[in-house]
């Protein structure tokens, strides 16, 4: 499985990217940007694919120890870009959310960047570096919980202020998952996690639009012409596709006004045009990425590599899970892209950078040797000590 992991990883990613291009070609004619040609979005995404491939190759070649040495610089630059979202003429506001920075004010709408995508990867790099350097202290409050917690909370708050609650929740879950696996005591994590959930509930209550989204989620049929429109039409798309699908290019929901059919809601288009089999195939590709990523993490040569590979894999798993949960109406509507498939340059770029880093960690891993992640190892040591003590 050692060598096979990286081949399965790369193959799965290539298939997802190819599927994204095919589905974008199918939907972009009907969901064209204002003032653009029918396939403008397809060409734009094609350019992002090329750029992202070069980035993946570069990070697969660059020794990942470079990320450890410059982790705080990466984190600092990320925080600056998050703050720039609120700077006039630099930050780009769309639908009341300030999630992008770019040159739209100069008439260059293509040159936009979403810092929250960078923030996810930056958090993983810093947390992996911190727990690698302070491995003996992960059970203590200050180095094992408080400082890593601040690393998570600062970008989380900035992203939340951008009115991007989906990414904020993902960063919180990502940070909690990494801290737990690294060895932070659950007695610290559980109360803080509960507090953050209570805080999220309070924030949602203060934002009428979010409350209405929750109400729409609870009764899609009642709100099918309003805030429940996307998920309602997504359900129709999955139902229309059946087992075999209606065929590429023949989907009706993109023509009948399914919003974001080319971005956050591209998964229902897969279900409609390629059927249940196509949707399950996409799920299996993400499961393959998950298994391959965790296998690479277990065989990494050092603690930093293990935690870094685990965190990157967790980003992709959480994003895919949340996107599919929203588009199948299992979760309230919140805009998150489907990694590698949805249209979006920033999302694709940092996802491919993550894949490049995973390949890099695999290249420097230990062939034929499977080392446990910190949490698993600690549990085994604890079990062994208890067994020894009872003899």
C-alpha cells in the first residue's frame, strides 16, 4: 500500500479535476458570467488548472522542511491577506460578504484571491510545526492547548468577520481535529468546542439571513422559491438523474435556474447527468484520497510530516463532506466548494498545493515501515503500561 498510496492519490485527483472540467463545460453555457462568452468560465478554470499543476509539482519537489522553517512567515502573510479583505479597493464584496481580495476595481475581475483557502493550509502548517517542536508538552495546558488554540481562533475570527461561516466552522473543526490527534487532552478540547458551538449559535441568531436559511433547511418545500431554492432544485437534480443519469449536457436543472450549478452545487449536476453511479464514483474518489492521505501520514519520516499530511487530508475530507452534506440537504446551506471539481481558482490552487505536499511527504517517507500517528501511538503505550502494571 506504501507505493500504491501515492499512485491512487494522484489518479483520484486527476479524475476529479477532469470531471470538474467536463461538468463545467456542461454547465458554463447556461451559467455564463455577465458580459462574457459562453465558455469564458471554462477557459478561466483551464488556466487555473495549469497554474495549479505547476504549483503541485513545485511543492512535490521542494523539501517540506522548508514549510517548517518558514511556518510563522506563512501564517503572518495569511493573516495580512485576511485583513486586506476589509481594505477599500483591495477587498472585493460579493453578496454582502468580503471574502476576496483582487483587482476588480481596476477592471480585472479574474485576478481575485480568496484568503480563507490559504488560511486552512496555513493553520495546518503552523499546528503541525508547533506540535512537532513541542511534542513532549502536548498534554500541558499552555503549550498543548492554549497557544495552538490561539493559532486556530485568530484566522477563524477573521474569516467569520468576512461572513464566511462555512469556512470558519471548517477551520475550527480542522484545528480541533489536529490538536486531538497531536495529543491535546480532550478535557480541554470538549468545553471549548461546546463554547464555540454556543457562540456560533448566538452569531446565527443575530443574523436574520442565517436564521432564515436554517428555517428553509428545515422545510425546503415551503421555501422552495426562496432561500430553499438551491437545495430544493438539487434534490430534483439527484432524483431526475436516477441510476444512469440523463447524459452529459442534458441536465435540466442548470437551465431551470439552479444557482451556483458550476461551483458549490456542481455535485447535484453530476448526480443528474451521470446518475447515482457517477455520484457514488465521486464519493469513492474522495474516500481513496482520504485513505491514501492517512497512509502517507503514517509512513512519514518525522512528526511534522505526519501531522502535516494528516491535516491536509483532513481539509479535503471535511470540505468534501460539508459540500456533499449541503447539496444533499443533510446540512444547512453554506457555500463551500467541492475540492478539485467546483469552479474556483483559489480553492483549486491550494488543494493542488496540498496534494503536492502529500506527494513530497511520501517521497521522503519510510518504505515498508508504518509509524502510528501521535494519538494512536500514545494509546498503545498507555494500554501497554496498564497491561504491564497488572502483571
